[in-house]
C-alpha cells in the first residue's frame, strides 16, 4: 500500500547523526548520488512515493510518507553498507509535527554539529531537487521545504546564529591555523573540489594567505577550473601518491564510497597532518597508525569552541521564536488544506442558491451587482474557513454558512 502526502500523521523522518554515532559508523549509512538514484528506482516497491534523503557529513536522514518508519528505513538501508537493525538501534524516528519541527531545526542550523552551519541549506535544496525531478515531491513536501528555506533565510537575516565564519570547511582552516606553524612554508594538498572542497580551498587562500596548494579531483577539469580561479596548482588523480608524499598538510573532501587516500601513499614520507572532511571516511583507517601521521576527522573539528560559537549560542532563543512562527504558519496551511473539499462544496451550494429562481424572486439582485454577490459568497467562505481553523465542526459550519448567506439577503 502506498501512502500519499495528505495526512500529517503519515509523515516520518528517520535518521542517524553525530549526536549518537561517530563518523566511521555514520559512513556506513552515507548515500552517494548513485545510491540516491537507486533509492528512487526502488522506492515504489517499498510502498513509498513521496520522500527525499539528506546525507551530509553530520547525518543521514530520510523524510517521507509511509505506513510506518520501517518502510523508509528499509528503503534507505537497501542501498547502504549498514543494516536496518543497526540503523534502528543507533538512530531516531520522528512523526507528524515532531518530524516537521525537526526539519525546520535542521534547516536553521540549530541541529548542526557546528551550530548555525548555513551550508546545510544548500544540501537540503540539492536533496529535494533530485527527488522532485523524479516525481517524489508532492504538494505537502514542497510547501514544507519552501517554509523551511524561508525560515532559515529569516533567521540568517534577523539573527547572528550564522554570523562569523564557522563551518566544517572553516573549522579545518581554523584547526590548521591553531596547530601548525609556518603555514606559508607548508605544501597543502586538497583532494576533492565539490562544494565542501571548494569552500575549504577558498578559506585556505583567504584566511591562511597561502597559495601553496595543489588540487586534485576525480574530474581533472573541475580541479583545473577552481585552481585557475584561485591561483593555485592542480594535479590529476593518478598523481595522488606522489603529491601526498610531498605534502605537509592533506585535506580530503571527496565523499567517495571507498578511501581515496591510502596508507601506502604515506609510508616512508615526512611528517603529515591529514584532515578528513568526508563521510564515509575517505582516508584509509590504518593511516592513523603511522607514527608520522596525525589524522583528524569531522567529529574532532566540531569540537572547535571560540567566541563566534558563543555568540551563536546566545542567538538560539531568538532563532527558535522565528522558527515557531513559520511552523505555526505551515501547520495553519495544512489545516486549511484539509478543509478545502468542504469549503468548495459550500461555495458551490451558495452559488446554486444565488442562481435559484426562488431565491432570486425573494432577493432580486440587479445584474450590475453580480460582483457584489460573488464577494458576499467569498466573505461567507472566509468566515467559515476561520471557524474551521479554530474548531473542526464541519457539518455545523456548513449549515451556519448557508443560513448566514440567506439571512443577509441581497448582499
């Protein structure tokens, strides 16, 4: 049985995040673009026809309509290394209004590993775009996501929750600045020039004032384009081993399904700092056992505490107040959407009454006042809608609306 996005109680979110699970285990449930496409193909066979998946370095979450959360979890885990049983043990499930609030909080950066991280908005947009292009976003999810985006923008404009420059990519740069001396003399290798890699590279140039950087990407043209833009060097994928041995600092932001920086690339080389921004981890685990290697992952970076984060924490109450307003507005829309059929039925009945011969004889209306009659009908419908929002007595309000229309006579 497939569930359509018409009942809020059928809306679920199931996920795992940094709050309970370390990066290595989260990586078992990360969803790549190819896996996302496979989920889209498989979804109907799992009874799912409205959903999207958010997979970042902090979390993997599936949002959608289903009979129960197990349907969504089983669909997700059909494409992951991790199994559904482990997901259930380690993860969380929210339903209805709780699931809606969760998405709002995620979009606002209130649930991010680094508070106020605004990069999540781009990730939500991308996740929903893929689902929508394949017909898996209905009216409810589209309205919900738009409300989340609007609330996130309002919080960014009206608070400093996302003020300062703190994100996973900037946290990496901050870590380098605080822990490594003579940065200008250090050779930096950045593997991966996607969204996080691009942001990291710009932060390296802007905040560390260095251009001693070499970029590598699976698609060489993409690495060259960014290298030309920022005035740094680039290499090719088959040069990883040589460039890794030469580098003093290596940042990996590839989000591949398997490690791209291997232990064998590092054996016998000089002292290195390696920062893995990928989930699943894209640096081979055994590399951390080498005496000359210091390996840092996203969880360690998230422990960064500074004045910027303290200022952000003080803005949380203001952000929550803004968020509550948007959530209430969305829930009001949902309530009204439920009443659309009965409101249409009443409007049709009032239009029938207005054109009824008996009614016209009792309350004659000049032709030029036809617009006034239409306005009168709309006023009655608007009043009924307001009453339904407060108290759902459909039958009573139906009769009351008709009585009100008749009692007021000719507009």
